[in-house]
């Protein structure tokens, strides 16, 4: 004997339930989990960090986790220690974020010093990092030496977003480093941008490209890079 089909109203409810579960699972699998680290001189609550956090959330459709390193948390204004001393705290934040958002592809993003520590975290332990995005990587140290040791150890796809007038990362030096890196890397240059991507008014007038437009271009490039870097199986249910 054939089993009677459920009434139409019940079938609709079941279809809607199944669709909701499917969409929830797909969002979980495709939504990047971004751990976003601040630079040396300003905490996660600075205007720059808050603005870029919102931009990343919107453009990458991402869950963005920010945090403060201990030397600057709670309103402190101490000089930052060596980047190596910040790795353990950063790693703890990453592990905590992953435990709260299992199944979301992990992307590490950092501003200046935070990008350098993000790279160190990736090489320290076997963390499933899908991509790294460095916003203003400080390639040159205080003494002018090129700090490329960590970059040369990376195996994770890495993106650099750099201002063309960033004194801490001459583009020719970065290009030499990228040629030696083992991992795939891409570079997006903000023309006329300084270490924080700020473009002078004369530059904006001469090129016709405003600050917001230049930053939005960088964010679109980031979104494309992250999308290509996430393994296909991470987006599957």
C-alpha cells in the first residue's frame, strides 16, 4: 500500500525548514572568520581599526574578531614589545575564535605590526589558516634592515595591501621578498597612500581617485583574494 503524502501545508513547512538548515549550513561554511590585529600605536578601538573592521565585515561578508595586545589593553599606552613576544597572546585569541566559530574558513588580517605577528602565528603551529592579509606590512625595521625572515617561512597564501608612499615598506624591497617567498602572494598598491593608506589631497585631485574609492578598491581586491584562497571543500556542507 502506498504511503499517503503529507498535506500541502505540512510539506511547505518541511520544505522551508530544510531550506533554512541548508542556507544556515552554507553561510557557516562560506563565511570567513577574520581575526584582525591592530598596529603598534593604536588599539582595536581606534577610529582606523573600527572603520576597517566594518569595511571588512561588509565587503568580505565576514565574521571579524578584533582584540588588544596586553601592552595596550585597558587604556594602557606602553611601548610595544618585540613582535615575537606577542605571538602567544595572538595565538590564544585565534584558537578561541576558531572554537566559537567552527567550520568557518580562518583568515588572519593585521595592520602593520599586527600583520607581522599574524604571519608569525601562522608559522608557529599547524593552524588551518586559509589566507593572510597584511595591511601595511612593516618590512623595514627601525634600523633600516629588511625583516623578511617570517615571510620566507610562510606557506599560506598571503596578500599585501601597501601604500605607494609607505616608508616602512619600499615596494621594490617587497617585490624582491615576494620573489623569494614559498607561498603564493599578491600585492595591491594604494597609489599615493602612506603607511595607513592616507592619500594627500593634491594626489587625490591629480588622479581623480578619492580616499574612499581607493580603499574600496583595496577591499574588493581583498575579497577576491580571500574567495580564491578558501579551499572549495571548506565551502561545502
